[in-house]
């Protein structure tokens, strides 16, 4: 009962936007928001169902435990009406429209600035700065032979290569879009992008299905490089 009361008290204060630093691990959650926003995982808090996460309470303070990221980068909503351009340019300042949990953070200028700072570090230092390519190549070097020789593989090695190459391109283009949104050359909200789409990053070369997609009617399709 004491644990339950602490969680309820924390949620009540968060919903009212009071004493957020006391009831949320704010800095860690801002880092989570930056990485999550980059990944465009719509099978999550930022999707229509606003699910697939846990809240962890310790001493009355809540934190996020994320999971289920296999459908990142548009894999949840790919289909006849899906758009790689919409996914690559997903707006960084309106990523959680189906839940109010993060509203108080994004409405605070200091928190918003810190969130943008983590996005900038992720895009400019990690992805565009070369670290992502280094990690990507290291992991491929570790698993390529295993994937190719897997007797239980559901997909061919050629499909795996196509999927991983598409994932790499997607991450690089996503970083370019976020860089533009942070610098103001690309609108950073859904409404802004609907009004002005001329400077969005061109993602016409991205085939979301090659990375693996979820079909509500038939389950999961295509190799999941993610």
C-alpha cells in the first residue's frame, strides 16, 4: 500500500505539473525522450496506443523503462499509405501527442532546451560525427557470418543485407532532418510541417518494408534489421 501511494502521489503531481524534479528523474527522462524521438517508434508512447513502456518508482520518483523497439523507424505503420518522408522527418517537438505525460516537460523552456541539447548531441556527435558508423560496422562484423550460416533463418542473407543497408540510410537521413529541425530550416512540429514541407529531407530512396513491418492483418513481414 505504501508503494502504491507513492506512485499515485507522483502521478498526481506530474499530471498537475508541480515539483517535477521531486517526482520524476527528469534528466534521464529527457535523454530517453531524445533517443525515443530519434527512433520514430510508433508502437510505443508516441503511437496511437501509447503503450509498451513501464514506469519504475524508487523513493517516490518515477522513471521510464522502455521496451519493444523492433518496429522503430516506421515499421508499425508501414503500408499502402505509409510515407518514408513522414517517418524520416517526424517532428521533434510534437512526438507524444497521444499522452500528456511529457507535456509539462516540453512546455518548460529549460527542459525543452535540455531535450534539444540531447538531440543535438545524438545527431551531430554520435550519428553525423562517425560513431554510429563505427558501431554499425562493428556489429555487422560480429554477426554477418552467423546470419549467413543460420540454419533456422526465416529470411535470406540477401534480404538481411538489404535491410541493414536501408537501416543505415534511414538513421543518417533521420539525423539530417533532426539537425535541420534544431537549426530551424525544417519545421519541428506536425502542424508546421503540414504548412511548410518544401525543406523536408528527401526520403524517397527509403523502403520501410525492407527493414521489417507489422501488418495488422497478417503479422510481421520482411527481415527486421532493427
